[in-house]
C-alpha cells in the first residue's frame, strides 16, 4: 500500500499547490496585467503566507483521504493514519522552514532531516523572490522615468503617471512583506543552528532590501499628481 500511496504523491502535491495558489492575483487593482516578474513576486508572497498557515493541514487531509481510499473498505483506518502521516511530511515541505518548527517528529534525527530539507527549499524560494524583486524594481523605475518624460512632453497625462505610482507602491509593499518574511525565517534558522541556509536567506533579504530602496527612491523623486 505504501508503494501505491507514493505513486499518488505528485497528485497530492499538485492539489496542495493549487489550493495554495488559488488566490494569486494576475492583474493590478485597475485591471492592468502583471508582468511575469510581478506575478512571481505576488505568488511567492502568497505561497509563503498560505503554506505557513495551512501547509501541514492541507498535506495531512489530502493524503489522509487518499490513504483511506487506497486501503480499501477492510483497512481504511490504518490507511488513513499512514496517509495522514505522509501528508503531514508533504505539508511541512510545502510550508517550508517555519512550518517544520510546529511539527512533532518521532526523533530528533527526523526533525533535523526535515528542517534541513525545508531550509534548503526555503533558501531556494527566497532566491527566486529576490530575483523577482530586482526585476520588478527595474521595471517600475523604467516605467516611471518613461511616463515622467511623456508627461513633460504632453504624450501622457498626470493621471497615467499617478496610476503607475500606485502600481509601484503596491509592488513596494510586497517587497517589504517578503523582506519581513525572509527576516523571520533567517532568525529562526540561526536560532536552530542552520547557518548555511540562514546565510543564503540573508543574502536574498539584502538583495530585496536594495531593490526596495531603489524603488522607494524612484517614487520619492517621481512627481505626484
């Protein structure tokens, strides 16, 4: 049965991922489409917040139900227990590092392995977020400069520039949120002695901070309507 359950793991992961990303926005408040980097920044933030809150729960429920179904009518209780245990492990991975700190493990060795794996994944995710933040900051700064020049030449309106400013401010707020998330994870990793991954998250945080600084500076120099 464990083999059959393992075969279903990709489907469970896909379902958990779909649930986590169901609310991800694809447009600004005014209906304009997001660029790929802007979507990435939003998805990373929403994925982090969603999985921290529900990662282990989604995993346990999803695979618990699968375990019960695969076990058949004579042994569904055992199947549900096995499925829920596997699901909690999957959920903890999806929830990344902070979620693993709230999980209980059979031994310290299991806990250390789970946290190391989650830390590696978390570091990789924050590296993606840092790249997205850098791209989003560059896109916003270029668009602000372009619109400022167009307003001066009469090719664009102050209202259009104001709309772009609001979009940039939304992106900046997301960067600040991602920076806060990275700081929490970095602090937790350092407290647990996971120093290598903490250093990687710290580097991503610093990159995001620089991107946020540049965008904040551009907004400060951009004329308000």
